[in-house]
C-alpha cells in the first residue's frame, strides 16, 4: 500500500514538473534538451539527415560581410551588374574598410546549439496578410524579420508588433528603434556609402528614387548582406531566373541559414492573384513582380513547405 502511495506521489510530482516546464520552456523542448544529440533542440532540425536541402543549401557562403571576410572579384563582377555599378573592385574594398570603422566588424548572431531551438518569423508584405490574425504567432518567434517599408501600426492583429531584424536598401529605408537590427541588402557601392553617411554625417547623393539623408538606427546592431550570398541565392536557389532575387526571398534563405525553425508569412499574391501590399489600396490590378521571378520564388517556398523545411502560412 505504501509503495502505491509513493508511486502516486512520484507520478504527481512528475506531472507537476511537466506542467511547469511546458508553461515556461516548452516540454518538448525540455525533453529534446535532455535527449537530443542533433544540432539543435527543435523537434526537427533544419539540416539534420536532409539530403534534399543539403544539395541546395551551401553553409560555406557567409550571409554577412565582416571585417574578416573578403569578397572575390568574380562575385564582385556579378554584383556590379545588378544596378550597373561603374566603380571598380578597389573602390569597393576601400568602401568596405570604411564601413567597418563605423559598424561592428562581426555581426551579432545567436549561434546554433544542441540545447537551443532558434525560431524565426519571416514576414513579407503581401496583401494576403489582411485579416489573417497571424500577429500573435509572428510575435511568438525568437526572431522576427521584416523588410522594406512593411507597416506595423494599425495592422498589429495580422502582422504582429515585434521586429528584431529589418531588411532594407537605401531606397526602401525607414527609421528603426534602438533594439532592432538594420540589415542592409546592398546592390551597389553607393548603398554602402549611404549606410555610413546616413547614420553619421548625412547622405546627399542621388539614386533612381529619393533616398533618406539620415536614418535612426542602432549602429551596434547593423548587419550588411554579403554580395556573394546574393549571388548564391540567385544562382543556386533560383537557377538564375529573373534579374536577381526579391528582398523577401533573400530574407527567407537568410533565415534558413541563421535559424533552426522558420515560419514564413506574407508571401505571394493575394486571393485575387494580385501582388499587392497589405497596407495599400490596390490601384494597378496588373501589378506583378518586376525584375524578380515572383512565381518561381513562390513555388520554391511551397516546395520547402511540402518538404517540411519551413512552415508556410498563406493567409487565405
């Protein structure tokens, strides 16, 4: 009898511990922290025993520029064709040297660990986010990656409130709070110069559209995407379709490199087939994706979802 009582008390204690862990760190994550011998503590690690993704995924390509990284001249020559850069490789290297006199020489990243599951939300700007009510699910992830002029105020229910990384280029720049990483996708040397000057003395150059002279951002949290990474996404993932990848698709592949579990929102056309933004009233019903291979990018995202490499939330 006493043994049964002791057993009952033991089971109740185990149950109480499980409830506590489930509420505070997630029971499944706790079990994985104890048992996992894999590269992460997620239920399924992104690259674990995964030949389908490994043949597309190149871990040797560093997503970010750093003080210890040097771009090959071959990659530079590909990059110069994106927006007809006329300056040479030497000018690029001199600009990068100046860049790391202003910003940290190494990006701040959460490193992979068998005891950690790094979850990320990649939030695109598609009109299919309207009425989705995905806001709480987006905010629940460890990192929330937004891009370009994505709006939050007034759309919190559908798009969430948190941003840890905001991806932009000069022509799509917006002010950030002190806790958000500014992630620059540079398409030309002037974009690197803009980042330096817009956060210090002020930028007064010209581009194909107006560019902010100054931007509010925490200089200690600045990251710059490696042009070689952009080339890798275009050649390896998109098989050279389109002129170059969209910001959204590059953000998604970036997430696959720095996260263990990726949740994707706000990509693709809306339910009527229009490639619109959720904060805009659509005027041009024939608006497509310009130089970007939007349909092909969307098909790859669907395939990644079908292969259970990411979670894709269409919004309708």
